C-alpha cells in the first residue's frame, strides 16, 4: 500500500508540475500570438498612414510577424528547459543554407522591393523588359507578369529588370507610329507628301498635335523612301498602325501614283 501511495504521490506531483507548465505554455502561446497580431496591426496602420505601397506593406508586416513568432517559439522552448542556443544556431544555419540556395530568388526579392519604391512602371503599362514587350499584368515581389500582344503570359524575374533597359511606352501622353513608304523616283514627292499628311490626319485616333510627319528618310535604287509618322495614344497604337498602312495604299493608288518597280 505504501508503494501505491508513493506512486500516487509522484503522479500527482508530476501531473501538477507538467500540467502547470502545459497551461503556462498554452497561455504564453495565445497571449504571444495576440501581442504579435497587435504589433502587426499597429505596424500596418503606421505604414498605411505613410502611404507605403500595399505590396511592400504586406511584405514588411509578414516578415515582422514571422520573426516575432520564431522569437515566441524560442522563448517557450527556453521556458520548458530546452537549450535554445542550439536551436537558434540550427535556425541560423538553415537560414544561411536557404540564402545560398535561393540567392537568385533573394536578388529578385530585393529588386521587387526597389520596383515598388521607385515605380518605373505600373500595372497596365505597355513596356519592354528584358526583351519582352507587352502589358504589365502584375508586379510581384519576385516576378513581373507581362501579357504580350499575341496573348502569351510571360514571367520576368525582377532581378533582370535592373540589369537591362526598361522601355515604358505608356509613361508619355502619346506615341509615334513608325512607317516607311517606298516611292518610285518618277513620283512627285511634294504631292505625295502633302497627300499622305492630309489622308493620315483623318485616320481615327490620330492626334492633331503633334501633326503627322511625312519626310524623305533615305534613297534606294528604286527611288526615295518616305518616313510616315502619325501620333496617337498608346491604347490606339495598333489600330492606328494598321489603319495608316491601309490608308497609305488606298490614297496613293487612288491618286494614280505608280507602284515602285525594281531597276
């Protein structure tokens, strides 16, 4: 009976000790999570008042939240009597290994933060990045999503954005359409240039100012080449491009200009 009483006493002692620790751990966890949530909400409020970009705000708040949760776990393990120095060293080692393995991803991440801060372009802009031309659909912390004119979604790593040239066609209020027209040497260039200026000015969405430019740009064995340059808003570029080509052909044909022939 004494042995039974002894074991019962040990069971009560251990149950009390570990039960108290378990309750304390649960309380620490929930109170810690509540405090982390409070800090995160306060941080979000400060960043929003400073008009920080929403994508960068989310990244900072998530980073702080994850860091505080790791600290909370280490603190709870220390309370339980577990050596946290070894655990911290292990976490640091894993972090270094991940940093080395994901070097390219981290460079994309850093570039993404700079993109959000500097705003060289925005969603909806028509750009050329790393040789990819199209409309920006998404600016992420790691990649840029671009929808090309032939409707292909292309992803470009942010790290490549700052190692190359960014061409933003939407940044300016209008864009120039570049066209060339081969004319025979027998054609009156003054009449042809005046005709094309008048006809292209009537193409839908061609801007009245700057006015349509038609000038001789070069000479060939066939004759001379006209540079035809109407201006339009970026949204109307391809419509103006194709309509201008059709207008050039129809106008010159109706006016009786001869087709250029090889010598």
